[in-house]
């Protein structure tokens, strides 16, 4: 599997790509004692990235190819120096090649799981998907022959390294896929445009934009809008999470006068985010309360100054990278004004006591969206022997609803093809 390594150097360079089978033969420098001088030869790791998961800032790193024939790897990262970290901690990731996800309509997605070992079990008490938490005493370090070490450098030098990095997201790990699944940029194609997503029935859909929409209720790193129109050019929107903290990283609110319903009917309201990269968010992230910071789905007033009603996603907090679908389960929001808007507030939890965290969500494409069972009204009007369908044609076509109409000739006004999701 592809690895991206950034070595600690006097003059930093960008990621250097290698295959996981080459890990054991990479340059190695001894465990630092505190008196070393950083030069330009490789051997100490500044950062390591696999499928958009960044592991930088650790004391020790090890990569092993799995032997089950699935092409996956085991990545072990740990901190064990009490002088540098408030508690001992390690994580063992199992990362498999990208594959169709049956829960998301066959969309190509990540397959990642982990075991966390920690001296601070209380800090990991909130359930996180694909995560098992064990006491530090159960941790068994990998063999020294495949272990590489990090080295502490100044904040200024660390920032110089970070600025050299180009962005590597999970979509850049499609080397094993059929070439038709990968764009000319080397990224896995947007899946919803291939018809691969968990399809709702009879809903309105709003795509998550990177366009700023000031939120008067919540302060977030990124306060953004959601609209019904698909934008062709994708944009990665990142956030920074302070050490030992949970923060509001992103909040999306539907544009003015949408969804244009006073009665939000009983049903499942959903939000899918395309998480390109993540670092030090081992407490998870999601639309739910994490480390006392509340995330949610909400009905908010038209001026975005008040949460009228809030609900948490039913899923556990998310981990790793990839396409993440949050749902409220069946809820019945209280009726309100037709101008009320829909809001999804994302929280990420950084458990590291020494390193800043980050979370990057791709916006402006159809793989990041919110939807809900807002009623759709379709009116059929007679007109000179033909019939015109007016109303929310986009909702009608996108979700493949059918109308039972008597035989005859019919016409659909507008340009419905422009709104078909392909």
C-alpha cells in the first residue's frame, strides 16, 4: 500500500512516496537522547500519512504488511516518554484497500479500524466507530527492526515542514482500482455522480458548500452554507483543533428560505461528509456531543440566531477518513415557520496532550450533502393536450420517484436533465 513519509530535515521537503513493502528498508536513526543535531539525511520521521490519516508528532512509528492477502497494512504509532506527553498512548490501525461500501450504495470508501492503548481510559470513554480501547499495559511494541522514531524540533521548524506538504487525502489511494474509477488527477471519482450513495426517498437534498454563511448561534472554524445546486469544482475545507480539546470545526446551514417548510415531517434527517484527512482526532468527530462540546442537527430560525430544536446523530463518533453518513433516526421536529433553516454542526475531539489536531472536509461536490424528508409538492396542470409538471422537479428526478399518469403525451417544463444526479 502507498505510504507518504516526510522526513525531519534541516531543509524540509515534501512528502516522499513509497510502498509499504519498502518500510523495513527505509533509513533509520536511533532514538533521540536530546543532544542530536538535525541534518538533511533521512531517518527521523516528521509526519506519516496513509489514506489521509496523518500520524505526525509521535515518538515511534511502525508499518507492517498484513499477510491475509487483502493488501492491507498495520500501522502502529505510540508515545511513551512521560517527559514529552501527559500519559502513555498508542494506536494500532488496520487499514485495508479502498472498496465498495454496501452501506453507501456501493460507493468506494475507506476500510479502517483501530485499537487504542492508553493510560487515560476515561479520556476515551465516548464510543467511537471501529475503535477498541485497551489499557496501556496491554500494548506490545513492534519489533525494533521496523520501528522508526520521531524527534522533537521547534514549533517554527515544524511549521516549515508542514508548509512543504501538499495535501494527501484518502481519494489518492486508488492505485489498485480499475483506471475508470480514478480521475486524471489520480483521485477516486465522486461517487454520487456514479449513482453510488445511500438513496433516500422523497427528500430535498442540499450540498455542502465552502461558501461562508455567518452563524449567529455557534462559533466554528468554518461557518458555511448548503444549497441544492451541485458545484463542479471541489474544495477542501480544513480546521485546527487545540491540544486536549474538542471544537466546532464546521457548521452548515441551508440557504435562505430553504427547505421552505413550516411542518418538518417525521422521518430520518441525514448528513454525509467527505473527510479527506484527519490528524490527532482520536476522540472522534461527528454531529454529537464530544468532550462536553455539543454537535447536532438542528432546526434554526431564518436569521440563524437561535437553535429551535436539536438532535444528535444516532451513530457513534466517526474515526479515520472517508465518506461518513450521519443520521438522526426517525424524529418528528416541532412545526415552526416556513423560513426556518436546517443546520448540521460538526465537532472533533483531539485527545493529544501535546499536538494540534486537524480535520479536512471536501465541500462543493455531491459526496458531501444533507437531506431530509421535507415534503415535495408536484402539481400536474393541463395545457393544450399536453401536461406540464411544476414544483420541485429536482427532488422528483433525483430520487427516482414515479408518477402514475394515464396514457397520453406529457411534457416536463424547464431543463430536468440539468438536475439529474449522474
